[in-house]
C-alpha cells in the first residue's frame, strides 16, 4: 500500500466553481427545469453551504426535482455527458499537475465531495483519482431518491466515509494530506496530517493562519 494518502475536496478545490450549480444550469439548458426560480434557489442553497448552515435534505429534494421521471441509468448517462461538455474546461491546471506529481511518488489519491456521487465519480475518473466519494442516494423503483444512502460525505461525514474506507484495507496509510477551500471541511483538515488550503473561503483562510497551513492559489487566483 502507498504510504501517502492524498485526499481532495472537489468543488473550488480541483475545479473552478461548484459542480452542482453547473449541473443545475445544464439541466435548465436542456429544458428539464420548469421552476423559474430554480437558479435563485441554487444561489440561496450555495450561500447556506458557504456559511456552513446548509440543510442537506431540503437541498437534495430541490436538486433532484428535475429528474423525477429519469431512471438511474438515464441520470448517470446524463452526468457523463455533463462532465464531458461542461466540466473539463474548469479543472485547474495546477490540480492536474499536483495529481501527476502525487502519482509519480506512488501516492493514493481520493476525492471526497459533498456533491452528489453520480457527478463526483465521472469527474474523478477524468482526473484519475483512485477512489471517489460523493453523497450517495437511496435508489427506489430504479430512481434516485432525495435521501442519503449511508453517511453523506458532508462536513464531519467526510471523515466518517474516509475512515470507513480505510478500515476495509489491509493496513493504514502512514501519512494523510488534505486539500480544500471550504470551512465545511474543517473536520477533515483536523483529521489529516498535512493540510493545504486552496483558494480558501475567508473562514478557512483564518484557520490556515491559526494552524500555519500553506495557502495555494490555483486557477485565476494564481495570476
């Protein structure tokens, strides 16, 4: 097993912007959304997320509302198309370079995101992560339901999901590094041996100063 486990948040860490918000815009562009206030609600939910006050169940019901008539297979195929058509151009070049360097040293790379799993997995595949975790959803009648299946990878849930996965392996990693932009990931930051904050929100930037975590500027912020 690799001695080094490198763990990454996804949105605003490896990719510019929020993949869920881009997904919602994609559904609108495809004519799948009837609610004229859909994007306004997205902004309100994102504001709550950045403030650390997001109520997950309500957000899941909102996000899945345009997909009520879609099967799991349909949604997964649509998510694959979305990644190819809308997400590739938003991957930070610095993220690709960091992944290449980590692979060269033999590290294991994991992406743990609070975005929905059916979006996280195809993005992680493009990036070349070894393992990816997102918010998994209950499936009933061959459709995704607005209910988390197991522990959602959100706030301290990321630590639970990661440690659950590590427990399935034959041995522990000697060193865990973590990359994130969001104060929501403070539990993961405190779990990791080494932390890099990427384009951090103001709250995480303050914590980085307290704990002397390196601050990375990726994408347009690097200019």
